[in-house]
């Protein structure tokens, strides 16, 4: 029976994951300000603008004449020229002229890109761009000059020579920076003494292939950030030291300090587990090596369907500063929850003991709880998952074509009479069938009878909140333990009705202080919830019986409506 439950939960969980669309959620917004001088400016944009339309990105920049960006997918650049000689017809450049859509072929301003900006007038202008941080990624063109920029710490920028010393493709190669006074490219004659500038773009030659983004690089499972969405619990971050010396790296979070965790494994001190991410985390990475960091999120306490964002700042005390966007979405508790109650204490009325005492062994039985989108919570004796076929309608633009009116979706119900109204949800022996999960400890409990009272007005697993329900077992119920076809004393049904008052109190630990899950997990409070189980039984003995234990539920489906 337990094996069937586990298989059912896993199957439903897989379906849920397949149906969920995990897409990047909005992280915390940052602002980059760049001072533009009259004439030509070579700038590097580190943030992804909220709107990519050039007219919106450069709104408020007075005197803007043109914006250029290099397209590395075209021909190689073998020499550097005066920016005034650039013309829109050259395929390696895309350009935006304000108010001149016919002459423009640059339609989007993207982060992690360098730009040449020409400004008219005689006064400096501050260009301010708000958006998510862009993670370092450079598409180097081999054996060519490349127009690039890097992520540098403001006020602590490194020297060109130190920055490129660890890269075989760039160390000792020609570098050109823009002279704002003359508007010409000038070769860096002494990289060992010339300082780089944050927000600056320049030309550097790439000899052969390269993936270099700096002496320190950050590699993510999702290239653009740490986006956890509604389903992901953990991701790996790889920090790589490309330099020839040991590197001290510091990571810090702008927010979510009580939501983001990292995995600690210290065999020397016998420490292993998830630890809340500190205000700052210091790491030491040997020369030429990397370190993997497991980062996870706990959604407990986060508002349902709300996106929480932060930025993780990674610095190396050698001039690099990389901002990694982080976001996580709070879980909605409506849906199907399946798990077990484990009884560890029972009262002994025969000994005049009203307080439950510890049992010699544990006893477990299944629990099924469904929370409606409306807030109604039910204890169920069974649940069936099936498929509602979608509906179609004529396309108003093409009457000979049908389009989806309502897409197909999974349904949950507890009444067997509804089975014929839906299609199967899984294949078994070549046939589509529904999925059924049963809780034998609560036989013949209808959806109406299982409605629970909630101290929080719905399913909210915060510590101290409760769910309760009174389950009545009629004397003539087939599962009433006093019902007997032969013994004459069992033919008085009015004397043998049973009543069970069930209370679920949400807690993260049992009365002995141990985690309900056995070990701390990231899913606690979101995909796993539980606490203290109590039940008072009357009618089975002349005195009420009291039982206690713990319960643990797992999210099995996001369907927030129980069809009736």
C-alpha cells in the first residue's frame, strides 16, 4: 500500500512538472549610469533594459545623434579606424538614428553589449538605464579585433595587463581605447600601467578561440541568472579562477537572505546540510581551479504566486564585480496534498489515563487533503485524477479553421459517478485510465463531509495554524466495527455511532524537537508541509480515546478545484 502511494505521488509530481512552464522571473532591478561626452563614446551596458526599444532606452538623452553596435557574426576586423568613417551600409555594424527609421537597422538595445554613441552639443549628458543585471557572456570572433566590455568593480578597476595576463588568446595582443577628446581610437602602448574603466568598451585582438570573460568567471545552469520560479529548489554555481594566483572571492545578497541557502559539507567537523546564506560568504579558490556552490531556496513564508528578487554580487578583490540576478516565486498552497499520519501515542481509558502515552510501535495511515482556490480545505477518503478534453471554436479570421476555445486540463474529483464524464489521464496496458489514490482510514467520506475548519481561513502551513474536521461513522455504515450480521447485541444501531475529531496543527518539529521530515529540507513549507496529528474518538469506548502523532504531506497536484 505504501509503495502504491509513493508511486502515485511520484507520477502526479512528474505530470505537474511537465505541465509547469519554468521561465525566468523578474529579479531585482539595478540602475547603470553612464556619462556621455559630446562626440563619440564607447560604452559597455551591463544591465538588460526593461524595454529594449532604442527610443525608450535613450529617452531623455538630449543631443543623441546615433547609436552603433558591432555584429561579430559578419566579417573579421583586422584594423581599427576612426569612428567617423563608419557608415550604415557596412554589414559589421548596426545603427540607430533617432527619428530616422529608414536609415536605422538597430531595433533593440540589449544588455551585455558594447555600443558606440555619438552625442551632439557641448554638455555632458548622463545616460541612466534600469533593468536586471546581465551575466558575463562574450561571443568572441577568432583571429579578429573584438569590440567588448567587462564587469568591473567601480573605483577598483584593474590594469589591462593584469586583467588579460591569464588569457592566452588576449595577453600581449593589441588593445585600442577611444580618445573622447579627438574621437579617435588610440592603441594602449603600456597595458601594465593603463587602467581599465567600468562601463568602457574597447577593441582587443583575439588570437584563436576564446571564452574569456575575466580572471574570474561565473557559470550558471541557466546562463542569464539564478531563476528558481515555482518549482526549482536548487541550482549549482561554478566559480572559476582563471588567474595564476590564489583568488579570494566574496558573495553577498541584496535581499532574500532568509530564503536562499547553500550546501555545506565539512567531513572534518562532520557537518553536512543546508545553511542559510550569510550576509557575505568568503571563498578561496586556488589558481586555475574552480569551486562549485550549491544554492537552494526555501519558499516557506513567501506569498503565493509572488515573485521575489535579489542580486548576488560576486567580487574577487582584484577589480571584478559580477551581479547575478536571483528570483523565486512563492508557492500557491491550493491543490492536492498526499502523505501519511504516523501515530506514536494513544490514551488508555482502561487505566483511567486520559493523556496519550507512547506506544510500543508506530502506526501509519494515508492522508489526502485538497485545498480549493477559494480557500475551502477538505479531508478526502479518495481522489481521482482524469483528463478534461479541450473545446474548439471557429476561427473568426478563417471560418474554415478551428482554434482552441478552452485547452484540455487535468481534473480532480472524489465521486466515482463522475468517472464516465472524463478521459483517462495515463496509459495502462494500452488503455487510458484515471489515477486513484485512497485513504482507507477514512472510508466513504464524501467531499461535503470532509470540509475542514481552518484557523487561517484556508491552507496556510505557518507554525500554529490548524485544520480540523469531525468525521461521523454511522451505526449502519459497512465499516463500523460494531456492525455484525449475527451477534444479537449488534442489532441496535443507535448505540454504536462513532465520532472522530481530527486536528492537524502545522509545525516544523515534533514535540521532541525533531524535524517533521526527519532531516531539514528545502521543500519544507512549500512542497512539503506537516505537523502534529491529533484525533479524539467517541463511541468506540465508554470514555473518549485520544491519539497523537505527526503528519507529513507532499504536493501532488496544482489543480485547485475539486470537481463535484
